[in-house]
């Protein structure tokens, strides 16, 4: 689906839901450091030569703001991240002005208020977005949800239809989960939207209807940063070599705020569903095994993933493969957040609207027209991304 193309943007707003979290702080600090050539663009897909002529907005043209329920200043959060090893301490002084500027644009996030209709909360969030865009004379704003994972949504009849949803929001307090309320406000404020978490977000049918009505592009969900990145590269190897995968089990150990959130079985269910969807699409539904997520507070911002794959070879020979992935989740996610902001902004400049399937390369459970995609093979997804920007919006 396409809308009328707009000219290349001067400055692009990047509005982060969860703007004082580790991922957002790392993204803001990283954008400033790379733009000033104080750090290389390692991990940034947008900086590959494949996209050199695609017209993506430059990093120094991004203006950051966001919503958060936390009031920890970004400079304090950056100091904490430097203490863990994610941010180089030597960069802190250089990126402090950028962090302070973004901090001044962070507004109070949504908190459930009994008796307060969600329409009023959505109107306040949308006003924050419109004011941000007008104050900085931005050509557009991209809203990216990098907040903590939410449990799967409990279906409500009003979720199926936009008119019914808005009627319910006018009188009820809990129709939409928080991530979906932010998505609704973004769309009403004429902003493109990305779900970097596996939260329900824009998946609710009424919100996708609203995006179509507004002619806005969107993408998601659940950024593919570590373990699943490896899975989507390895699983096609087994399929292409006609090796039968019998089981694929995993254990994730993580600390930090994300680990604390995923200690909840309900929140973990959303994460596991998105992790599992890709394996089933690539290898079939008969593969045994689950992924377990364990919260280990002493690990801080570090994450370790261990996978065990049992497969069958010629004449039934039983074999196994194991791999361990260890890294800083925020350092893996932040460059992708910046990539996605730039790619989606460019897509809108080119007139794109609706689900941006070419951005599936970045997600565990990518959205497409009508639902989720069936294509999870990493290399195939990259070729789709590269060909889309070579040929313009489809």
C-alpha cells in the first residue's frame, strides 16, 4: 500500500517509548558518538555499502524524545551503563549534550488510572508527539516501542473494529494494553510506528485499520538481536542440507530490567511465542524443545543464551550441535533501533504505508499484510530489504 510521496526530510524525530531504559540510552548516546565520528558504526545495517545510495536520513538529522514512567536522567543511566561496560567511559563527556537534549524531550509515560477513560490518556500522549514535531519543525516523527515486554493481549470485542475501539476508549480505562495505547496515540498524531518488543502493540486489528486509514507505515515485532539472529542463520542450513532437526532447546540467562520483566511467566510467554514462530516456519511444527528464560540479577546488563540442537543425518545417524551467545543486549539492540528509525522514515518519504515487510530482517516475528510473515531465513530477508531499497516501495 502506498500514499503520496513526500520530499526528503530535513530533520526526523525519533520518539522512544521507554526512553530512559538501557536500549534507548545506548541508542541516543551511540547516535551522537557515531555522528561525531568518535565511534565506528559497528552493528549498523544502514551504514553498509548496500544502502549507500538509498537516501536514508543521516544520524545527525535525528532528534530524540520519548515517553517513560521512570524519571532517572539519561546522563545517570549512561553512567550506569558505562559502569557495566556497555558504554565506553571515555565517550560520556562527549555525548552528555545529546543526552541532556533528549532528556529535555522526555514526557511522563502512561500509567493505568482507574476510572480514567483511555481516550483522555491517548489524547495527552498524541499531544506530546505533535508538540515535539512542531517545536523542532520536524518533517515527521517515528515512534519506536523499546519498553519492557508485556504479556499477551486478552482479546476484547472492541479490538476488532476501529469505531468500536474508539467508542470503548471514550468510556473505559483498560481496553488497550499500554504498548497498544502508545501505538494508537502515535497513529492519531500522524507518526509511523515500530514495535521493537514482542508486546501486542500495533498487532490489534483495530490499530492496523487505523494505520491504513491514516496512510502510515509500521513494522514489528520483537527485535532480532542475539540468539534468534543465530537461529535464523543456522536453521536454513539444516533445511537446505536435508538434515532432520528433532529438537531445538534453549536457555536464556539475563539480568537487568528486561530480565526482571521476563521473570513473569506472562511476559515470558510473549517472548517465547515470537522466538518459536521462526523455528516452526523454517523447520516445521514437529521440532521438539522449548526456550527457558531465567532472571539472574547478578548478571546485570549481560545476557547469555545456550542452545542445544539434536538432528538426524544419513541412515538415522544421531548428531548434535550446541552454541553459546553472550553479549550486552542493549549494545546489540541500539544500532538496530537507529537503523529502523532511518529505514522507516525513508520508507515514508518514498510514500510507503501499511506493514513494511522488507523490515522483517530486523524482527523475530515480522508483520505483513494479514498477520505475521512466513519468511524467517536471515539471508532471504536481507535480500528482500536490499532489493526493496534498490527498487523503491512496493
